[in-house]
C-alpha cells in the first residue's frame, strides 16, 4: 500500500509545471471548452489604416485645439479615404489616409520638403515658401507602405507659416491615434 502511495506522489510530482493534456471534445462542446489549458489572447492582425475613419481622427477637443469649428466631411482623393474640414473665412484642413503609399512613394519636390518627426512617426513638412501661397502639408509615414497626409490651405492663399503651424498642430493631434 505504501508503495502505491509513493508511486502516486511521484506521478503527481512529475506532472507539476506541465500543461495538462487536451481532452477530446465531448458531444455538444467545442474543443475550446474541452481543453484544460487557459485560452491564449487572440492574435490581432495588422490592419494598418484600414480600420481608421479619417473623420474620427479629430474629435471635439482636437477640433477645438486646432481652431476647427465644423464637423468633417468624408471624401475620396485619388482612391484614398479622406476627411475635409472647412472653416469659413479662415482655412481648410484635409486628412488623407493612403494605405498604399509610404513617405518614400509620395511625389514631393525636394526643395519644398523638410524631414521631421511627429511623435513616433517620421514625417515631411511640405511648403513652397517662395510661392507663399498659404498652403502647407505634413506627411506622416505609417510603416513603409502607408501614410497620412494633413493638408492646410488658408483662405486668401496667404501666410504660409500660419498654414504650417496649423498643419503641425493637426499632425500632432492625429499622430497618437495611428498604428
């Protein structure tokens, strides 16, 4: 009897630290229910920008911070999803999500682009200071094959530095919400 008790203890001790074996599923139960192992967290697939609504990137507080007093209107630009906010008599902002063009793929005149970083994302600020046309863009790289483009145009097409400050503000608000 004592020998059986010692053998049982050895079997139990040998099994410590090991995952229990999976039992076959009983009728009416899924294999997950029949498994004694704890469920592992679900694998989240990279969705890139596909899961992001461009108009949701500027919530009410963000719009207030950026001086945008209107709701955005969804639109499409060259096949890419975008959102446009037009503040009458002041300026307009467009945020475009490109799921197919990284920063290196965007056609930008080198003399108008300045490399920078916004949060954790590499970026380009694009403004033609010589033209002084009141427009500026901040382009955020999202991985190698995607980008978010923030374009600002001032009413009257003047004051390019102000357009760049506005684009930078919006980029700073949008960036933390990007993958």
